[in-house]
C-alpha cells in the first residue's frame, strides 16, 4: 500500500492518477478496448494524412513527426507479443506502405543462433536484442550500422535512454522500450507480506514450493540471488558465483515448477501461484486472470527489492537485411509520439520518449495500472543495468544446471 | 537366353546402387557430413565468443563425462521411462481398437473408425498439444467441475507442468501411429487361421494369444518403432506442457544448442541419446525373441503338468460352438465402448481447438465464457457469411446436376456426396476469399495466411523430393541388393533415430558453410524462380526424415512382389528403362502415394528442423506457432489451425477418392496411408 502511494506521487500526472484503480481497469476489459482500436484503425484508412491517431489526438509540444514512406515487405524478428497488432498490421501498411511479417524468439541466445545460422541471409530486417547482447552481435557481424539520417525522430527519445554502454554512440541500436523485473503472487496462497527478492525466494522454498515459475533467462535467475543478498549482479567475484551456483542448484532448483518468461497466461490458467516476471507481462496478467473468471484482487505485483534490473530492448537492423530502407522507416515511425504511446498501451513497457508524464496524460488518459509501467525515481535508483562481463557465460552454465536439477 | 546375354554384353550393367544414387548423394550432402560435423563438436569445448561456439584447441571427451553427471543423466532416465511407459500404454489402449476395427465391425464402420483415428492428426500437432492445457488448467471449467463433484481437491487438477501432463499428451500424440499399423497387421491375418484355431477347440483367448497376436507381430513391431523413436526425441510436448519437472532429453538437447550455447554438451547428449534408443530397441527385440523360445522350452513341462492336473482334458472342449453367445456379445459390446472412448479421447483437443477459435478473450487457452467470431475476421459478418453460404449451395447444386448429366460416363467411387461437402465448402471459402478478401485483416496482419501458404509449398516440395528419392532407393534396395544395401539401410535407420534437433543444428550450421559453393549456394541464398532460399532449405530439411520413411515403404511393398514380371518384360525385349516405367512403376505406385501422403502429413507438422533453418520469408505455420507458444497464444492461431485442417482434409479426401476409384477397400487405404 505504502509502495503504491509513493509511485502515484512520483510519476502519474493528475488526470491519469485518477484512473489508476485496478478495478476500473478490469471492468473496462482490455479485450473490448483492443477491439475498438482495431475497428478505429480499419475505419480510419481514408484519412492517413496525419501521423498516428487521426488528427485530433496529436500530443502538444515540440515533437518530430517525420514519416518516411517505404514499400515492400518488412521482416521483424522479435519477442513474443511485443507490438500492438494494429500498428504492425493495418497502420504500417497505410502509413508506411510496408507489409510487416513478424516472427518471435524466446531468448537473446535463440536470436543469435538464428542470425548466425543465416549468415547474412536470414531474411530478417529488424531484430530486437537486449542491450548487453549488442557488442557480441556486432563482433559476430550479425547487425549493421544504422543510418541515423533516416531516423530523424530519434530526437524524441529521452537522453536517459540513449548512448548506453553497449553502444555509446547509438551506431547500431536505438531504444525500443525498457522495463524491470519483479514478481507476482496470489495472496490467498502466500499470505505473508512480500516486499523483497528474499521474501520471494523464501516463499518459493516454503508455501510456494513446486508452484513457482522463474523467468527463462540466466542473468535474471542468478540476478535474483545477487539482489536478495544485497550484491550487485555485475559483481564478478568467483566466490559469489560459486555461492550462487551452490544455492540455486542444490537448494533452490527443486522448488521450481517452470521456466517461463511470459507467465501471464499460465498464471490465469492457475498453473502457478508465484511467478517472477517482467513488468509488462505481469501487468497483462491482471486482465488475463479477469478473462479466465478469476479474481484479480487476489494477485499482487511486487517490484524486485532491494535492487532489481533495468533492461532495455533495442531496435537493430540485421546484416544482409533485404529491406533496410523499410527497417529505418519503421524505426523512425516508432518514435512518433502517438505511435509510441499506442504501442506502450499495448505491451505495457516504457518506450522512453521525452516528457513521458504529459505525453501519457494527453494521449492515454485512461491508461490502467500505470504504476507497473512508470517507476518512481526512488525505484529507478535501485535499478542495475546488466554489464557485459565474462560472468554471463558462467551464469548460463548455472542456469543449465538448475534446469537439469529442477527436473529431478 | 542368348538374346539376354547378348543384350547384357551390349549394355554394360550399371552398378547395383545406380538407382539409389540420388539418395546417396542427398544423404551424404545433407545428413552424413553435417551430422558428422556436429558429432565432432562433442569433442570440443564451449566458447560462446565464436560464431560456431566451439573451441577445438584442446579436444577431449569431457562433455561425455558431463552427460553422465547425475544432474543431466536423470533427464535421460526419465525420458526413457516416459517413452517406454507411453509406448506400452499406446499398445494397450490401441490394441483393442485395432482388433475391434479389424474383426468386429462391417466394412462401412471400419472405414469410419479408421478415419476417426486419422482425422485428428490433420489438425496441427502443436496446437493439439497446446490445447491440452485447456482441460488440464487448474482454473479451467473441467477442473472446476471435478472440484464440484469432489473428485479433486480445491487446488484443482495439479498435472500441468509435470511429467504426468507430458505422459498424457505423448500417449495422445502417438496413439494413432500405433493403432494403424496394428490394424493393418490384424487385417492381413488370414481369417481361416483363426477359424481353424477355433474349430480345433481353442477358446477365444487362446486363439487370440496363440494365433492372432503372433501373426500380428510385425504390425506390433512397426507400431512400437513408429512411436518409441520419435517419443524419445520429442521436444514440443515437453516444452509446451512439461514445465521444469517434465523435462525430456529432446528439450534438454535443444536448450544446449539454443540457449546455453553449449554445443559440445548438446552434441554429446544427442550421440548418447541415439545410442540409448538403439540399445533399448535391441533389448526389446531380444526380449521378444527370447520369450517364445523360453516358452517353447517350457512347453513339455507345461503339457505334463496339465495332463497331471486334469484327467479328461478333452471333455471341457467338446463343443466350443455352445459357448454362450452372451460372452461374445459382452466382449463385442465392451470392445465397442472402449473404441468409442478412445476415439473421444482423440477428438478432445480437436474439439477444443475449434471451440477456442471462437473465444471472446485474448488468449487461446483461456476460455472467457463467451463466444465471439471476432478472430474470424469478417467471415461471420452478415453479408460475407451469406455470400459464402450461397456460393457453397451453388457449388453443391452444380455438382449434383453435373453428376446427373454425366452419370453414365464418370464413375466415382462411393461417397460422392461425402466429399462434395468439404470440397464445396473449401472452394466456396477460397472463391469468396478472392472476391471479397474477407480474411484480409485477419490472415494478413497476423501473418497466418502466409504461414499456411508457406507450409503447403514447403510440405509439397519436400514430399516430391521424398517420393523421388524414396521411390528410386526403395526399388534399388528391393531389386538390386548387395553389399551397398546394408550400409545404406544403416544410414536410413540413423536418419530415423537421430533427434530432430540434432539434424536441425547440423543443417543450420551446414548451410552457411556451403553458401559460397557456386550453384548450390545460390539455390540456398537467392533461391530460384518463385522460391526463395529459405524455402529451398525447408525442402532439404523436411525431406530427410520423409524420404527415409518412403524408402522403407517402397522397399517393403516391392519385396513382397514377385520379380518375375520385370524379368518377363526383360525377356520380351523391353529395355530396362521401359520395364521400369511400364512394370515397376505401376507396382510401386500405391506405395509411393502412401509414402507421399505420410510425408506430406509429417512435413506439414514439422516444427523443430523448420524453425531453425527457415528464414523470414519462409516461416511455416508450425514455426510461427512455436514462436507464439513462448508467450501468449492468441485465439487466431485456433482459426489458422481450423483453416489448415479443412484445407488438408479436402486435399487428402481427393486422394482417398482416387484410391477408392482404384477399388481399394478401407483396409487397403489404411495400409497405404500407414505404409504397411
């Protein structure tokens, strides 16, 4: 409760704060909203003169809204359910003149092996790796330099999300959106007060044993142990890695029910009563649970504490992209504020534009559960970005062993 | 005689394996060499900084040691346990069904039972597996009902994300592959042998166990091979339903290659898995070989014991015909009920896929307690729906009128109206689709339309490759065996037992290596004609397993046929090419159709190999769906699966009609389809 108040104070603009009630979100029903949008888009084919949401819905302020028309097919290889289907469907066709084809991968490693196997002929134009993986993708020649002259709307991006360590000059990548990691639990099953990663670990090993799901990526699983113990997950001390391995493999693995990076649907099915997850996916869990006839009020979202991660997924252009021109046009278009906010409403991740509060207040006053998208500066202060360290390799090995052990 | 010798002298005989040459080249280029490379990886060390993340500076066998480490080895054990249990369960569940269909029902009902076994497999394998999540969900309707009647506790069904769910779905997924070969084996049994057994006084059970079952031996063996081997390498079922606890070795190997980037370990696991499968089969075969022999040894003892037990052994069997008809009726009835239950089981996920394509909610597996046609685009919107219905009616009327007019000239095998309805429906949808593009905003924007099209093009091309390779190699194996054929059969068998994920990795790393080899590379990078490079890769990848299956089918068919016909043709002066075209080809035609059908079905469902080698422009339906299973599956995947189902049904129905025209019975068609 205290937590929630603080978030409200920090980020939500007035109009938007009033609509934060979880109940209103659920009663409205995202399904209806989504469908209305689709109908809107289909109907609005004729007046495609303006960017995004048709004339009246333009955000005030000084925004760059260049739209470069392109043509042909644009192939994107991305994470599951990561763009508004309306944007990659009819809108991309009417506004950019491109037809999108989208395929999905479950982890950065899967993306890398697929691109490597294609050796410049994978046929994909846009890929969406997470920041720390970019250097090795550059080194292996899997992504090409961006032509920033074709992405003038890049100026709309908040400087906090440009020039990151993995690509200091944004030569290869630009921010798609960013988010954090936390967990979700059913308070009728886990009745204790849950605030930190340590609480989560304890609950998984006791009342939630055999009923909890972990995100299917190595750094997150290991990171959970680091954060719970008050360490930085970029700490490369071999003793800590050993201790992490010992704990996760010998003590923790047996309690895990599944490795699942998108637990929202399965939470609604009732498959888990605790799950670690990314904020956007867990935000969608509320509407899925309501869909399934469950009671969303039984479920609680907790942002990882005392520390947790800040991850950022980026748009890159694959080496040998058949339609690099359309790829640039798409990336540029995604920075148009109206498009960006429309996408944000769908996936529930912060797209990193400037003046996000006023933008949301103007364009998406009805946005629900905003506290799961926008974080207070106190919270952001606890976020750690993954660095590219040799220990990543070791973490992948640990994860591998945990998976084998969990099946025993 | 002299003429033949003279001819033989004139034309130097080609080497015995000449006809198998295409297969030999194909398997060498796309199986032996790439797989050998992957096996080599197992002696390297992990080095994720490289494009192929293996370091060979210090070759060792340490990866093999790691597999035997308890952590990983227990996954091996549980996989073999799940596969053996599932194979036995399939046998136990399927045997009565096959027996019932073969001996207890009329020709018409036989066809219906067999069709009911085959039809569920026309729905995508992957979506049927996903559909099991619906009835098993602890919050689902079924679970709540079970809670209401007090069969399960208030936590609901607790089977998802466990080995139990994997076990259930694996039995489900492979049951058909057990029933059909069993049925064919039963069907081939000379009914007179069973009658003779009964006339000689054997009871119902001893006839079954001493006559029927042994005669069905080859069918049982075929069923066991067709289920056990793919189960061991199964990757999809465990991934979709197994969670952390239901992990299987196939999924484990895949994650070594995909996620852990530990190729040496993955490769060592795959090599050991192949060894484990072969070992299990050898042990199983040894048991099958031993049991009758041990029993035979014990026979005199049993006889003596029986004689000692009963003074008048003959009296009990005086009049077997007087055995109460009641027992027969009960047996018949219970077999019928069992068959109904099994068929219902087979249709549960199919029904759920249909139902959930009309789900009001936003995810496929979660029923929102409300029906909606929104995922079907405009198909069910007034005007479009009426148009389609009118078009359908017109097609049916036209066809019926045409039949009246041409009745004397065109002879259709029975079931004209039966195939008219599905065909007419598909035709109406397609024509109307072209005219009004009702599916535009559905299939277009979710990419399902392209995926379905790609699936068909890929499966069709791969099937053509498989039929040509399998047909020629099968003929060579049956007609020109020699030292080469043993080596060739080993390769064919290896293709069948290699886990799909290993073949996938082998090809995925092999294509980049050959892409600079002049013409070959061009085909796989640029493609040719309307087909892009990715599609050509899919043809190669999907044809591998399929062509091995066709080879076996053609070989089996031909070795059952007398060679004298071809010899006669030769004696009458027909050159080999002509003898092949006019004699051999017609003989193997049905086997090639059978093999073709089976390959087509296999290729259409191929997910693992395809997902690693496909490219952006050649994503197939299972590949796209496999990607979507990682997050939330929207109900439009159900729409896609249902559409795919109808199109497949309609196209296969034509083949059945063609086979029927050839006078084949339901049994022959089943035999053809399973390739027995």
